[in-house]
C-alpha cells in the first residue's frame, strides 16, 4: 500500500494508485456549533478492491464520499482519480464513477426497464454495448420478476437493487456506496450485500460506507475507520479481529480509546 500523497510526475500512470486524497480538508458553518471540520486533513491512496468506510454518524463519511464523487469541492488539498483532479476534470471523473447515497431516489412512475433505458442515454454506449450491459444488470440483480412494474409498487429491497443496477450500468471504475443497506430487512440487506460482492472486478474500486460489521468482514479488502473528520485506522479487517472482536475494536476506535492497528495513526491530541 502506498501512502503520503501525490506521486512524482515521472512515475508511469500504471504505477499510480487509483484514487488519491492528498491532505483534503472540508469545513461547514453550523449556526449552533460554528465551523465544523467535516473532513480534516485526509491523506490516503486507494487501489482497486473493496474498501469499507466506517464511522459514527457525523464522523465525515458522507462528506468524504461526496468529495470523491465531485459533488463537493475540497477547501484545500486534492482528490485525484486515475490521474484526473476532481477540481479541474470534474466531468471526466463523473463519467468514470457510480454513486449511490442514502438520499438517492427513483422516479416512481418509471418501471425498472424504463429507468435503465433512460439512464443509459446519458452515457456513450453503443447500442450493442448497452444491450449487453442491460442484460447483465437484469441478471445480476434478479430484476426479471418486477422489470415492468412501476417503481411506486416495489419494496425497499427491490428499489435498492434497481438503484445498484442503475449505478453500475455504465461499468464505472469507481463505485461509491453510502450505506446501501440502510432501512432494509435482513433478506433484502443480504441480497444487496451479495450484489455488491458480485460487482467487484479487476480495475474497479468500491468504497462502501457501512455500519454493518458483517459486510466489513465479508466484503472488504481494507477497512478505514473515520472519527471527527480524520482517518484513525487503515488496514485489512483481520487486523481488527473477527466477529465480536472486530465490532469491539472498531467501537474502541470510534470512541477514541483504541490505537490504530494500521498505518494511519490516531490524530494527535485526540481524546
């Protein structure tokens, strides 16, 4: 794993990490609290694979993901996807990523098939290529049974499967999933988790923000723990244990009573 920010320009692109966040800061003003440092100096490199992002509510996870998705601009520092800076090449970065948040909604009067055809029109896919991708999404997310039903009549789990199909339709290099199993029952959450597992492929980076420790343990190659806008742990899930021990290790990191087992140290002066 590479650390430390931007690589020398003389390095060939093939050796560069896929996603680089270099000393990224993002603050907001809150009338009750004043300046809130949502992302406070995050500096990390990520390569292809599944990365779980874990943190308490308000830790800065969603802000960090929105910065990666070009929905927010950093106050300072930079975010670079495969050599493209999100500030100067936002449109080109967006063409390479898929983003699913807890607030993503679908058109209730559309059927899943109508939605996927509509979304496909925004991407430079040849007709044959689009037909192939459409078939793959229908099969991967088992959409056949409700493909022509209106979205207004689908269950929450079915809607999330359609949402994942929409996000993956253009075959993005970077897939950002912000708590995709929130609000789902056990069966639907399992179906979505299996869909995420099947979406991993060589050359794709999946960043999964989640509170589900089973997903961290079973899906992720790396786990990042975020507290008060900073990364306090980076390493494989096994570095924190398994089962209940994994849960306890992450809890200690979130409340500030644990030490990082990975190469990202807890911030100086943290409680």
